[in-house]
């Protein structure tokens, strides 16, 4: 089983993988022009993935971040109130890779001028109270949130994404589905 299923990436794009097709489509273009075209086409693919992942779970999505900043690593979170999975595929970082890991979690590695950010995207389970959400948010900011804290009130998005691409993930453990 793959350790990760890439949804979209512009990290480590290899021009050699694109060269023949691009030269065939744009025979008079210079190598610099072909490289620019590679990035443009790859960015169009991101729009395609947003269309593919226009999936609306019933609850909001929380993004748990491990951020590499100029003064060190910090933890934080962001809420995606729309709850739509396509809205996870946005970033202000220079390069990104969205993928579903072997456990069925949607994640992103994002590169920027100060370092690397790592994001985990989860949707809240039905019936979770606002105080449970606030408690999780506080633990994330404090840097004390554990995997168990996160899985107690959220569920993974990989099952929804896997249904689009034909990916399957191990069944969730009893501990993950309990509240």
C-alpha cells in the first residue's frame, strides 16, 4: 500500500518528465518558455482537483498546522467554515503538496521563504459541541493536542477523497471512532 496518495503537487516538478509532451505541443518554444508552460499547466490541474473534490461534509473542517516560522516551529489551526473539501486546496505558500496519507488523513506540505509548514485537515464529527471544539483549539495553540484529542472530535477526510479517486484506506480503529 502506498504511504501517500498525492492529490496535487508543485514540489519537485521535474521538467524532464514534461519535456517530450511540451516540445510536441509547443515545438518553437524555448526551454524557459516550456518550463513556464509546465507550471501553468500544473496550476490548471489544481483547478481540476478542486472541481473533483467539491465534496460537502456536514461539518466545518479544522486545519491543524505545524508551522515553520523564522523564529522556530509553532502550532496553530485554521477553520474552513464552508466545510467543503475543495476549500482545503488553497495556500499562500510558494509550493504545496496535498496528499492523503496511509491512514486516510488529508495533509499538506507547504514550502515558503522561512521553511516548511505541515497541515492536517479533519472534519468535525456530527454532534460535537462548541465547547469540545474550543477545547481542541486551545490544546492545538498550547501545543498539547494529541492524536487522540484530535480523533475524539473529528474524522478523516480520506474516505471521501478516496471515493473520488478509487483509493482505499485501512478501517478506522475503534479508538478513532469513539467520542
